[in-house]
C-alpha cells in the first residue's frame, strides 16, 4: 500500500522529546506514528498462556473475566493468578491511556 502524508498538531515539548528519543533509538517519528495507528486500527495482542499473537477482531471475549480468548489455545485471564490479572489489568489501563480508548 502506498504511503500517505499526514499532518498532525502536537504539543511542541512532546514533539521535541519524541524526536530526541526516536533519534537515540534509530527510529523515525513516522514509523512510530505508523505503528501506533496500525495498532489502533486493528489491535493485535499476545496470549498470556501460549504467546500466540492474534488480532482482537479474530477473538471472542470471555463472559467470565472480560478478556480476549486466544483463538489458538482458548486461554483468557481466567487462567492467570491474582497477580497476573493485576499486571494484565494495569498494562491494559496503560494502553487505554495511550490510545484514549477502551478498545485495546
């Protein structure tokens, strides 16, 4: 698919910090934005149990725990202990903050 130009308006300090970090990491800001938009458009996650990467659109949500069920092994947060559920919850909360969305 051909690339398209995108113009964004972002707080200046955020842009400068991001440019510095991206340069130090050897990554372009365009690639970072592309990765974020790609994830936002079609989120893919990894199974807690088997490590299989899957798109959430290809998964069902467990009615008991509310997490995505792995299409490969069927695992969800029900298979995690209390500490694992807490870690997963706060990681998801971090993504919700980043993407300003509950659909992560």
